[in-house]
């Protein structure tokens, strides 16, 4: 049972770190770069990135992180290690609510609305669309990035507290 728990712990940290890194990259490079370009290009690029992110590589980290964290917490709890299980479960709940559900409730609908936009030829019209979208999207992305960082830290803390005896 310990080897299963060890494997789950590794996958839990890997998935938590992957989704945090994914959101973080949008914060510190992707969106800033798009904000610096022609808004017509930014809209088209964001539409393309949003369409491409729904894939088998992204799926595990985005959707399965709370599952793996919860399963890890459960297995650790079954082994009688209440405190580590609590911290890992807290990480699962944090990511589930403020990462996954937040994304599905806010960022995804924004992305779907942007997908329906025809990129305007006039730069002023594109600027109006992009500035409204980008500022709001970035605010919520920063929230889910922070939540993912907290989830990763909680999981790491819980795993670090595991007894190995």
C-alpha cells in the first residue's frame, strides 16, 4: 500500500505543479505578449490558443488534479496519517473550487464568447474588444493561478509531513 501512496503522491505533485505552471505562464508571458501586439492579432491568437487547449495532454492536469489529490489524501488517511491527509485534501478542495470550477464558470465562457467574435478590420474596434476581454480574463486567471499555487503548496506540505516508518 505504501508504494501506491508514494506513486499517488508523486502524480499529485506532478499534476498540481503542471496546472500551476500552465496558469502561471499565461500570467507572466502569454497575456502580456498579446497585450503588446495588434489587438486584431491578439484576438485571433487567443481564439486559436483557446481552441487548441482542449486536448489529451492538457486534460489530466486540468481535470484530474483534484481527483488525484483527493485519492492521495484518502489513501494516506486510511494509513492513519490524519494531518498529512488533511493538508492534501485541502489542496484538492482549493484547486477544485478556485481552479477548476472557477475556470469553468468564468474563463471558459469568456473564451467561448471570444470564439464567436469576428476579428474586426478596424483597429479601434479590435482594441475595444481585446481590452475588455484581456483585463477581465487576466484578473480571473491570476485568481486561479494563486489558487493553484496554494493547492500545490498544501499538497507539498502534506506530503512532506508523511511518516515513512
